[in-house]
């Protein structure tokens, strides 16, 4: 949720140079350099795009890799409480750090 807010904020910030330039009728300067019409158009559309994805299209799901400690089957799934192996129905563990926790299973 927090990253969604920051993307929305970045989109709003990117809208300011083209809007200010349109209102005052002159190119604005960023870091001492004037932003030309092409840059203003890119800022505007990229800002609109960021606002759009932060409000309507944000469907980022983190898929993590899990491994079965019995049959070593690896699967990639969205995070959930209890993930069972499709081969042997054993509870799976997160792959990240698995071999540090189980050094005896290293081949």
C-alpha cells in the first residue's frame, strides 16, 4: 500500500513541470536546464501513466519460490499460509535460505 502511495505521489510531481510551463507560457527549468516541449510531453504522459497504474491497475503479487523438504519439488506461488507439495502433499518451505536451514539436504 505504501509503494502505491509513492507511485501516485511521483506521478503528481511529474505533472507539475508541464502544467506550470503551460500556465506561464515559458519552459520551466529543472537543475538549471530548460525543459523543452518534448520533455514536458514525456513528463506529462509518464505522470498520467503512474497515476493510472497506482489508482487502477496495481496488481503486483510477489511470487516466492517454495521447496518440498521431502521430494525437493520447487514451485512458485503467491504468498499464503500453508503451501502443500503437489507431488507428496508435504508442507513446503521457502526456497530462500532452505539449504542453510537444512545443510544435510545439499547435494
